[in-house]
C-alpha cells in the first residue's frame, strides 16, 4: 500500500505544509503538487520547494492545471502584492472580477499564459490502486465543479480516501445552482463513504 498526497492548487506550498503536519507526511509518501499559474510556480520553485526537499520529502511539482480534460488551457494570472501570483488566479472561461467572500477585486495580467491541463480522473487511475491511501487537497478556484463531476462519471472518486476541497460557488451565476451542486457532491461522496471536507 502506498500513501499518496495530491495537492491541487499548491500556490506557495502553504496548504502543503499544513497537510504535511496534519498527516505526518514524510519520505514514505508519494506527493504530487500542481500549480497552474506559471509565475507562482516559478516563485515556489525558487523560494520554497528546496526547503521541503531538504526535509527529504518525495515531491513531484508540476506547472500544470487540474481539469476534466487534457490539452492547453489559459491561466488568468491575478495580481497581489507579490506580483501576478495571487491565490485568485484561475483557468475559468469567464474569470470573476470580484470576490464576494474576501471583498476584493481581481486584476489580471494582460499577458496571456497557457499551460498543459491534466485529466485528473485519468491521473488518479494512473498513479494509484484501490489498496493505496490517497489524500487529495483541491483548491483550484472554481474548476473543482467540472473536475468533481468527472470523478463521479469515471468512478475515479473511489480511489480517494480523504478529500478536502475549497468550493468557489461565489464565482458563478446563478450562485444558487452551484451551491446546490456542491451539496449534491457532498451528499454523493458521503453516501459512498468519502466525506468532502471543506477547506479554506
């Protein structure tokens, strides 16, 4: 049995560090870390990845987007005090202009960035078996709705043991429809003995 941690939306490894403490992640774990924003990916490689690698952790770090299909995808790189590396960067076709929860506007780069997208369901099936322990943290700024639908359709959800997700229903209209989708996902997973734990 392997222990696998898949961090979807790593940003600057803040969540990764949190989960490594919660689950006592060490070099026995196989860790896969995804960050779509190329600016953020570069910063995290230069400033943070080496610190984790010094702890002898087994991390594969990818500048790729989590999706329900493969191919090139546009990344909307949002600005914060460090540059176009905001946690609000996303791959949505209609990126939000304002975040109701945090009460801030998004300022996106005029430069166009494209990265490879992975079919997450296919990826899970390639790296794990039902006997493995698979921990998933998903914070992908709205793309989680399509990805979770795909996990259900392909039955790849059955490979997941622990699932944490930040939902971004506030990025869509009508928001109520996405709130209902979220509740459906949580109910479906619970009925299949997997709890979706909301992560912020």
